[in-house]
C-alpha cells in the first residue's frame, strides 16, 4: 500500500543547490514508500561524492557543492561559521578578530575610528619594522608569506596564516602580495604649540637650521622621520585621487618638506594612498586639518604659492554659486596676484618658510584655499607644457614644484655660506 510521506528539505547554505532527503528510494512521481527488508548486499567500492550529496559529520549534515563543503540549513547560524567573510564563493573558518581588523582598515569611517591603517607589500612592511615601528597584526599566505613572516622576527604581534582567496578578500587589491599588516595611525605633536610664542619658537628653530617643527609618535615611541631640509609645507587642497595623494606624500618626503597638511579630499591613510606613498606616510608628519585650524597652524608670514595651468587662468571651485559681486572680488584678486614660472618662483626665506598648495586638477583651487592665500604674501606659479596639453596631474605638478623649491633653497644656502666666508 502506497503511503505519502512528507519529507524535509535541506538547502545548501549560501548555495543554489537544493537537496531532497528520502528515507528510502522514491518513485518517479516523487512519492516515498517503505520497502521490506532485503538481504545485505556485497559492499561496493567507495565512489567520490557527487555534488548535492549530504555528508554526516560530528556537527551534522554538510552538503558538497561546487563551492566546497558547506553546512546545511540547520547549522548556518553556528558560531564556527564566519558569516561575514563570504561573497558567495566559499566559507572560511579563521580568527574573526584579525579579519575584522583588516576589514575595518579598508573603510574610512572604521579606519579613523580604530586609528589603524592597512599596509601591503614585503618591502614596505620590512622597511617600516626596521625603522622601529611594529604592526598590530600581520597576515600571510603560502610558503613565501610564511618565510617572509619568519624573517621579520617580530614578537607579541597577532599573526594569521590565510589562503590566497582570503588574502585577496582582506586586502585592498585583487592580486595582493603574500603579506599585509595593520599599523596604528601615528600622532603628530607640534613643538611650537603655544600660540603666544609659536612664531618666536619657529624662528629660533630656523636660525639653528632645524626645520623639524612637528614630531610623530605612536604611544611612547617616536618615529624616525626624514630630516627636513627646507621650511616648506605641502598643503593638499581637496585631492580626491588616492594615487595622487600617495605620490604627493612620497615626493614631499624625497624633497625634504616639513610636513604634509591635507584639507578635505581623500584620507591620506587610504590603502591605495599608503601603497603609492611607498611607506612615506610614516616618514613625514601628516596633519589632517580644516581651514580654520590651518590658519592657526601656519604662520601668517609664510609665503603661499599655488599652481595654475600654462594659460594662467586658474579654476575656482564653487565660483558659480557666489553672487556677482563676490565673483568679481575673487577674479580681481587673481588678476593682480603676481604670476611667475616654476623656475623663477619666490619660495620665501629660510627664516620664514613657505606653503605650496596643490589642488584638484579637474575642479581647481577651492575658495577657502584662495582666501587663505589672500591673507598672506602669495604668488601664482605655472608650469609650461606643450601646446594642446591641458595640464599635468596634481601629483606630477606638485613633484615638479617641490624639487624647484629644493633648488631655490639650496641657492639661498650657498649665498648665505658665501656671505659668511666673505665676512671671515
């Protein structure tokens, strides 16, 4: 006598495979029925499990799918399954605390909340650790990554061996190297923080040839920075491309700037910006500020230089949103501001210093940046390019101007040395 039997269904967790469970056999119409017991058959050779097979484990049913072994519907909420680490490819079981730390470093909000950033690549990690800056956590994959981790010889650092797919998921690039690390964002301290005599202290440092106004530290440890060789600050105005930001930081380190100040735009600790800086973000003070704090941070006697295209007609962000009278005021200022080529710019004296503003090449100079320049001695600088070319990228233009500044300050030093020798 046929008997209908309601059978449960098991859905493969995070998979499109649906497996029907039957107690014993089934008819072509899908009805299950009980068969009388039969003699035990000879043991069959073990066959590899096919897709959709239910496997009994010590936990419970697991289903073999094209994505690997995944838990059944009854156990998809178990603690040993990492529910956050999956994009439909495979399930992984590993230390969720370290994984969350790496995921948070890829988000601007979480990165600034946890005060940590992601650094990828063997060379960058090795150079930073050699400088005495130790990471919070390291992940590595494969034999190459394990060998690299052992050569670091770091102690009391959370480490985790992961697979290549996991490494790609936790890093910022699709094909990362075999190691990545999390570091704390350093703290910047101003040696001239007292506003009452900040300019006097800065002038005293300049006379001693000491341009290291800002110090960088992590906890009680002070980082070994590149010694600045000129009193110039690079100010990044609304730079939105992480690659441009990282390249500007790298150029500022190479040129020997005092510091990099960022206002708006992309976060300097963005993983792509960190990669482009080639670990330069830990070799120079990086100050995230607003225009109000920039006014207090930089002396009103510093000379301000901002770049413009070859034609000299500089773009202004948000100019069309202002009244006609305000537009005329800004245009009048730009019309009368001194203009010069990059080789003849006045970068200020050794005892005053300067500020180079590099803006977004597509949107131009922000109105706040222009107002900052209007309150100080300033100059508009342009880089001549081949006719038909609009302009250089922000990072390339900034690099050219930074090394022109290096050349200018070196000339000032030679003149000062010549005067000293003549007096003797």
